[in-house]
């Protein structure tokens, strides 16, 4: 059977289950989903778009502890099959119907009236279009970071969200999970525990290097054209051998697609949008730099190394990963505070995390620890009561039950679906932070300083840098609001 035929056969058998079979069959049951949605009619019916590693490590388990699964969309039917099985296992344990629908085209999932909530864990270059379409279809949305590929896409999501009036959470779970460590760091800065902040160093690791990836046929299960979406139509490339036998890349060869797409500027932004979306977020949140009135930011790429040569901001080869392997970028805010974004900081003694330095001391926070003298001093001089929960704009958006635990970020979203309030990772502040990550990438790609203005969302009169604000989208995949 050829590629298209085998994909079609799998989808047809499952679509038959999904399209009609759910409507009116009562997906919701009397099964308990905890205290958030106490009655069956309150339970949100969930649809998933993108069934890769994040679906398996977080979305499926966490979202389905609040409501049943109606269906899953992915452009690779092997990914779909695995994801369907994971959802079936959860339904079986809860005595729910086992007929989880699968779709190659996510719009079929959005068309379904029985779906209340869409959880998006697809590749980065698809996020904005899927979010805009889901909001327009009247769904509440949880979408993974990084929300956007470009600054222009951020403007489109904001517009779509305002138009729709729906509730949306960005998947930056550092804001609410990891034992509240990051929220505690923000509270410590706000409570002046290191005095006047002078410098913040954000270490996020470097992007990976693949060497030349040969042109090969895409996997038979993958609709490569649809995976590419808005991006230029190019040959599929993948290594002949699998390098990673553990971690999130395990079992997949280096390629332009699954897992490793994040190391191509065409589809993502390397470490800046992968981990920068988490750590730069915490740094800017703590520094209170997520508004539009913070003045311009000077971004100076002091050191950087890419795996291929660049010309005018574009890689000169398209046969391998192309994002920055090492980098040291100084971002200077108008009030003089410096934010250094680096792959690693051996001189400061850490590889991953955020180090805040101020006039009265310094401390380091990452997913595993929060350490330094100002942290030790909390034993004798604790933060005021409510200081940590008080770092959120709307501290009452969700209950604090489970705050800091794995899964709380999804819970925060689900509770906001009920209250119709703003979740902890709101779109506006995420975009403003991510735009700085995009701007750092522009500086790295051009290998020269740029000045980004959060108010105008431009690089002022710098026409070359401004040319990166938006990208041409392939016909048929344009993003419209
Ligand atoms: N919050 C976190 O800590 C965290 C952790 C890991 C990944 N992520 C994010 O989750 C997202 C997914 O990452 P991943 O590691 O799971 O990637 P992945 O490559 O494992 O999975 C992405 C899936 O999206 C699918 N996809 C691509 N185009 C699609 C389309 N048009 N319709 C439906 N599905 C489509 C792919 O086929 C693939 O199965 C990324 O944006 C990533 O940044 C977040």
C-alpha cells in the first residue's frame, strides 16, 4: 500500500468512530474529576492537536484528569495511534467510552461541537494558526510555548483572543509548578531581597548540531506537506542512524521533523524559543519588564557560534540544524539593568537557570533548586504572608490547592475555564517576553546589535531587522484573524 493510501485507511477507520459516533452519546459520565468540575455537565470535553512528546509527558495525563477526550489530531498516523492508545487507557480506567477519534486535519476537531477545550502541542510554526482557528471556533485553548514564530504572529493571536473572548493559557508551567521555586524567586525580587537588581544571567543551553542530514523519503506515516504548513516546501531530511537512546529524542533520528525541528530557524528559534521561553520569561516577570512602557532594549550579541555560515541573517545551507550552538547576548534595559542570555555560564558556576544579582546579594533558581545567601536568610526573615501567591496579576484566578505541583498549570487553566478569569500564563505577557527572545535571535542571526522597542514591536528604523518581524506564508497556510 502506498503512503497516502495507508494513511487514509487508518484515518478513515478512526474518523468513522469520531465524526458522528460521539455526538449525543454522552462522553461525560458520572466519573469523578475531582473538585474543579463536580457535575458531569461541567466537565470540559478535550481535543488535542499535536501528539508528540509533550502530549505524552504532560497534556494527555493532566488535561484528562479534568474531562473526557473527544479526539486527537496529528499529521503522522503513528504518532496518532500512540496518542489514541494513551487516551484510551485513561478512559478505560475511568469507565468512559473508548472510541477516541483521530484526525489528520485538526480543523475537523475544531468543527466538532462537542469539543470545549483544545490543547495544542504541535510544532512551533503551527501554533499561531491553530490557536487563531481554535479561538474562532469558540474553544478555550491551552497552547504550548513558544506561542509564535514571529512578532507579527503575536499580534495576530492577541487580536484573535480579544475577538473571541475565550480563555487561554500558555504552556509556560515554570510560572506555577516546580515547587513554586520560580514564583518564590519573583517574590524575593519584588520584596527587594537582593536590593537593587543590577544583572540577571539566564542560561538555557545551546542548540544541537546534526552534521549533514541526507535527503530521504519522509516516514510513510507522515504527511510532510501538511507538517510544513506555512513554511517553504523543502525536501525531507533525516539521519540514517538514531543518536539519542534516552531523553525526549529517544528513538527518533535527527531530522527536519519530529523532536528535532526546534533546531531549525525555519520552524522554531533554537534554544531561545525552546528554553528562553521559560527562563527569559521568569527573568522578565521578576524584573517587571512585561509591560509596553519599559523603553527600548539594546540587544548586543557579544559572542555566538552557528553550525553553518549565515548571510544577511539566513543560513547558507539547508542540510542541517542551523540555530546558535553557543551564545552570549547582553540585553540592556533603559533603566540600565542588564539581562545576559547565554548558553552556559561556567564563570558563574551554573549551566541552566537564572541568576539574579543585586546591590545586596545574589541567588540562583532553576527547576531543581533555589540557592544563595538571600535564600538562606529566609529562614530567619521569611517573605510576608501571601507574597508568593501575590506575584500573579489576578491571584484569585484559581485555588492554590496543588500550587507548585506538577499538573498545577493545567489545573490553573481548567479552573479559569470555569471562572472565565485570566490564567497564570497569559498571552499578552508571554508575547512581550517571547518578542525579546525573537529579537535576540535576530541579533544572533545578523551578528550585530539591534534595538527592540516593545511599544511599537519594531526595531525602530532598522529596516534589515524589521524584515524579520513577519515571514511569508506558503499559499493555503496563511494566518488570518
Ligand atoms: N512546556 C514545556 O516544558 C514543553 C516541553 C516539551 C515541549 N514543549 C512544546 O510542545 C510542543 C511540541 O513539542 P514536542 O517535543 O512534543 O514535539 P514533537 O515533534 O514530539 O511533537 C509535535 C507533534 O506535532 C505534530 N504536528 C505537526 N504539524 C501538525 C499539524 N498540522 N496538525 C497536527 N499535528 C501536527 C507532529 O506530527 C508531532 O507529532 C513544542 O512547541 C514544544 O516547544 C513544551
